[in-house]
C-alpha cells in the first residue's frame, strides 16, 4: 500500500546512499578525477538524483511514519473502529508540514475507506443481524452509526485542510478534493433499511402481543394456542 511503498523506498534509498559513500565507490571516483574524467564523476552524482529523491522521500515520510492503520485493521468491535478512525485522521493532519501531493492524499483516504468497509463487514458479519433481539440490534446499529458519523466528520475536516493547502498554492487541483461516496455507503444504506424494517416488525409484534395477550382463568395464565401461534409467527 501507499504507506509501505514510501517507507520501503526510504530504506532502499538509504542503502543506495551508503553504497554511494562506500570506500570502493569513492576510490573509483577519485581515480576518474585523477584521470581528469570530471564529466563522468559529475554526471554520476547528477544523473542518479539520489540526494533529491531521498530529500523528497524523507519529507513525505513525516506523514507515513508511525501511521496508525494497524488499529483499524486489527479492530474487533465497532467502538475500536471508531477510535482508530479518529487516530488515523489526527495523524493525517501531519500533511501540513510536508510536501506530500494532495491528489495522492485523496487516494490514500480512499484506500483507508476500502479498509474501513472491509473491517466493518467483517465485524458485522459476526452478528446474525436478523436473529438479534430488537434492543440488541439497536445497540449494534447505534455503534455503526457513530462509526459512519466519525468518518463523515473527519473526512470533511481533512478535505478542508487539503483545500486550504491548494488555495494557498493557487493550485488548479482543488477539484480533486471534492467529496465522493465512501466504500461503506452501501453498507450504511443497508443498515438504515434494516433499522426501518426491524422497527416496523417490533411495532407489529407489540400490537399483536397486546391484542392476543394471555388471559387469567382460575388463577392460571392461559393463552389460546392459535393466538400463541400467531405471536410465534411474528417472532
């Protein structure tokens, strides 16, 4: 992924720099200079672009180092997902002290959205949503709603930062920061539909239970078998 790419590139460039500054390479360059091969030695340093590349990568990695993505990928419940999102977007604000390209930052957020969607589906998949009691379903739904709300707030806050950065540079890429539906929007809509259905079902069950409530006879609570069958059918 994007984070691993830049961290790996930094390691590779640092290793190349160590090789470049090794005794063997310096000896070869000294021999070329001694033989008046100044063009060869000058081109060697300028053509590789090693120092410029390393400077750029070190700058970008002020954002990439210690990126708290593992909290999201390892989350076992919805509350942990919500906390991890707050940590990720807090870390992303480091972009203000780097030259990391805004279009790449937008794509990075899209990748995080995909990871979020996969994690949410994994966690929610552990529940048998339709078998939960209505109060249990409401608790799960509310936890998921808080995750979605956190994403919407943090995503918009971060995009505002990106727009401000581009505005200062008078950059024409500002359109790239427009908000798009995240990967989890379909899941969010599906949960909203389930809530509507479960509420209607719960109301129907309450009405039927009141109408077909058990009766007292000779000190005993009894219910007509057909009435009980109707209640069971609704359940």
